[in-house]
């Protein structure tokens, strides 16, 4: 019963920790997020140390040290580090979930490689879900834009469209596809300008054509990525050229919404 109780607590804390990391990947690495994640990881670390999972404890201790450096401004948080934390949490979760319920909480070193593969499979499964959701959202965005054009650019047809463009951007960030994410960031920004009626009516026909090109290109890119986890980067040149028509240049490295200025 004690083991079961500890397992339930670990799963709860791990779920909370993963949600904070997801926020840090898709939103921002804020002081509050760092403090919240550190508190969660400290509880997990205390529990796994009691349980004798020392390899997992060492990994958690390293993550806590990294978070402390970020909090103390001794080191700037990087996206790759946050993504690495997400991968590490999956690995740690696989360790105690594999032993969960057996009654023996001592780690089995000979199972390390097998359990790591479990973690990698979980990560690949999660990536597949994000790709499918992003493709589904892109198809929805294209449909809404088509209805918007067919109805003489009626702004009412765009209601909540920015929620879908934002979700696609967040998905691309989670997949660590920086260049496509930067392109989608600009497209999302443009859609927000459309909704706010900040685009001249005379420019709408050519700009809608350019936006369609961006969306179709990203869709093709993700379809390739879904198959082999690789895609032809030259496809993105088409999207970047179309973004110039929308008023965005040099966006390939711009991931933050705050970094894009409103078009005039």
C-alpha cells in the first residue's frame, strides 16, 4: 500500500512537471514557471531517493541545478535545454512506471537500455500526435480562409481562427522545427491583423493568395515530416517568399510573437 501511494504521488507530480515544461516550450521560460517546476522536481527527487532510484535522482538533481542557474540569472535558458528536460522526464517516468506495482523499487541497471527505448517510443508517439493535430488544424485554417474569401472577405468568418493558427505554431515549436515555426508565427500574426481589420481591403485578394501558399507549403512540409521525421527544407523557400507579400521579411529565426511588428 505504501508503494502504491508513493507511485500515485509520483505520477501526479510528474504530470504537473510535464505540464510546466510544455508551457516553457510553447509559451515562455518565466520565473514563475522555473520556480513551479523546481518545486515539482524537488518532490519527485525526494520520493525517488527514498525509493532507491538513484539514477533517476541524479538526473533530477542535475535538472534542479540547471533551474537554479536560470533562476539566479547565471545562465540563460535555451529551448534545446527545455526540450532535453522534457525527454529526461519521459525517461524518468518510464523508470518508476515500469517498476510500479512490482513491490521492488530498486533500479535494475540491466534494464536501462530497454527502458530508455520505452522513453524514446513515448516521445515519438507524442510527436506523431502533435504532427497529426497540426495537420488537422492547418486543414481547418485553409477551409476557413476559403469561406472568408467566398463571402467577400467577411471578418465574421474568421472568428477564433487565431486560436488554430496559434496551436499550429505551438505544435511546430514543440517539434523543434524552428524554421517552420517562425513561418507559422508570421502567418499567425497576419491572421490576427486580418481579424483586427488592419489590412487594407484593396490588398486582400493578393494577400489571401500568399497566405494560402504559406499554409499549403507548411502542410506539405509536415506531411513529409510525418513519414520520415525529415522534410525538404527547400519547400520553406516558397512560404518565406509568400510571407514577403504579407509584409514579413527575414522571419526564419523569429519565434517570439513579441518580435513581429504590426504591418502597416
